C-alpha cells in the first residue's frame, strides 16, 4: 500500500471517528512505529484508545502521516514542495478596519454601512494612513494589499466609481458626520480648540474658486493656496474641518465657527480657545453672548500698549509663577502674565543672529566703492530688511547714493526685555478656571498644531492635491481629517507602548513604525502537491502587543 493510500484511509478514519484520531510515534531500539490512537479524559485523567499500529516506515514518513492527520501541509518530493504564489499586505488594513468599525466610523458615514460607497470611503480613509498618495495610486495597489478586497471590492477597483463618486457622496454627508463626531466627543460646557492653516498648490486650478493667493503660513511665496480650519475637543480629537478660500483672514472665520458650534452641534456653554491673531477685540464684541467664554493670548503690540499705559511692568513677568492682573479699562478680562525662559533665550539668540546678518550687509553697502543712485541704494537696503525683518531696529538714510545707518540700541534692549513673555487673556470665571488652568487650556492649542503637522507632512500628506474642482478638494481634505481621526484614536490606545519606549538610541516606537510592523503581516497563497491554501504571517511579540492594545483581531 502506498504512503498516500495509507494517508487517505487514515484521514477517512479520522472523519468517521470521534474524538479525532492521531498518530503517536514510538521507538523500540533502532526501529520506529506508530500507534493510531484517540484520546479522551476520564475522571480527570487522560486515557488513550489504540486503533492500530503502523510499522515498516522510516521516522520521516511517520512524521508525514502524523502531519497529515493534523491537517498540516505535507510533501514527499521537491515537485510537491510549497511555493509562495502570491503575497499581499494584510495586517495594517485589517487592524485599522477593525478599529474603524469599533469606533463606529462606518455607521457615522452612513447608517446603512453595507453600501459600497461607504466601504469605498473606508478604504480611502484607511489607505491614507497606510499608503499616502493619489486615489489612482491607491486603486493600483490592489495587487499588493487586500485593503480593497476587505472593503468589498471584487477584482480591480475603478478610480472613478470606487473613489471619485464615493468622495462626492462623502462630501454630501460631511455635516451629518461632523454632528455625530461632535455628539460623541463634545459635552455641554465644552472646551473648543480652533485654529487654521494653509496648504499651497502647484499647477493650474482655473476651475477653482477657493484656490487663491494669500498669506502663506508655509512661507511658500508665489503659490496659490487654500485655508483649512480645524475644530478639536480639549484632547485634540478632530471634530470638524472646513476649507476656506486661500485669501481668507484668520479672524474672519471665527464668528461662523462659533455659530456652527452653537447651532449645528447644539452646545450652549462654550469655552472657545483660539490663537492670538484670531480672537480679536472686534471679534469678541461680535460673538459675545450668554454661555460663551474665550481663552486667547495678546499680541506683542497689545502687550506693548499695556506697558505704555503702565497697566503692567516688565518686572511682573516671572518664569516660575503666573501673575494674574486686571485692566481697569476692561474689567471683564483676566490677564495671566507668563514667561518662558527657554523661549526667551531662543528669541534673543535669533534676534542677535538676524541683527548680525543685517548689520554686516548694511556695512557692505555703506563701504562699497561702487557708485549708486539713491534709489538703487535704498532698494538694496529694503531688500535686506525684507529678508531679515530687522528694519525696525535700524536708523538709516541715503544721501547722494551713500548709506549711513546706526543701531537703535535702546529699542533692541526694550524688545529683548520682552523675550519669552506672553499674556493669556480670558473672560472665563475664576471659580471654574484658575490662572494655571487658563494657561494650560491655551497651551492645548498645540494639539491642533500637531494635527496640522500630521495632516500636512508627517503621515497623511494632504498635499499635493491632485483634484482640480472645489468639490473634490473639499472632499479630499475631509477624507484626510477622518484619517487623522483614526490616527488620533490609535495613538490614544497605543500610549502604553509609546510610554515604555526608550530614549535616543533606544527610541524605537513611532506611529510610522507601528504601521510598518502591521504591514509586515501578510497573507500568502501557497501552492503544494496540487493544492492551494492561504496562510497569514505568524505574529511576533511586538505585533501581538499592538493588536492587543488596539483591540483588533486578524
């Protein structure tokens, strides 16, 4: 009887038996034999029933029979050796999809989450975290990842049907989705973090009404841009995003955001935290109403105005404690005076370096043997000041093409005294917000800045934007925000992993590294002995830890 005939009969016996049959290999002197047995438990002890004995085979062939009875893949020749016919990324796609469903993001997109456009949007949101790039490049990855397959797309995904059409549906649902996010992550008397940024464009956008020239926060002159406003809760969880025209000013967006939070998200008690250039006096007057309070910071000119009015003095700023004071002209406002020693040192060094660069360049112009007109010399000076922004510290004049200049040392000293100084301003009641809490609340704006860094550069790479119409641009930005929503939640769950990480050379864990470790979990198609099976990469300790923290299963 051939080995394969024996295997077939034993497998048939196994399916006919209960409990399952197994082979126990025994050795007697130099010979091996196998006992076909079933095992069971009786009175707390394991008992065996022997059904037969196999003799006359080598130890290797007995191991093959043993493996076959365990439903393991076996082969007896090189022609039957297993071959990997296909290997695709599985771990990251499956784990983040499980997380998205655990957060009920699919239901937020639409209550009937079995609709294909909802699954397409999940694929694009998850794909943004794993494979940042164009929608076309994501659809072309179907040979390398099971993402589209997990999201219900059979065969080759179509960029028009599975991406662009689904993006249009997503944009129609944006307000409803954001309302659900607000209901989940905002409570009444909510603290709202709000900030804006810009994202520059390259190429022609003649069909767009929002891609325009404006103040570029990325210092990318000569590029059109859009402005992006982001609302987060006090922990930095993204709630809502809006795209404004590229020439929109910061302060003009605040009034509409307050109304949106109050009316659309049904929040009556609002603590609005905004940057110093956003919450202006005129804005406060427009949005001042019952249940609304704000936390912001004064600009340098506003601080200088208070100093000139002798409402405060430089010596009141302390880097060890917060000094709270009031202004008789604005008794409803509270001012918290702070000083950051490290920031002050950095600002001083930066100014000194820029002044050195400026004075060196001015000396070069003043001592130049080349004759120039007054207009030409003034233009050269203006170019230097435009580059260094140090013109306010220089007294200068051009007479018959020759430059004379001097440093305003008193002005430099006065400015240096303000290095590291900042003032938090608020109308929040003292019984709910003491000085320390006011300052800490304003510092929470760094979480919105962190969101912008992730959206623009670190992980999600919102640009370059390949879409040419306003509808698709808005939808793309919203899709990226939802991807950051998943990233934010992943970071919250992975905190134990990050907190246990080492420093410097021992620093290992980053969000990018987590994604790469998950991407290394692959699903592979194995061909052997005329049959095909699929296996998933065996998890290592790191991967099991990540899955446990995220509450995901493969």
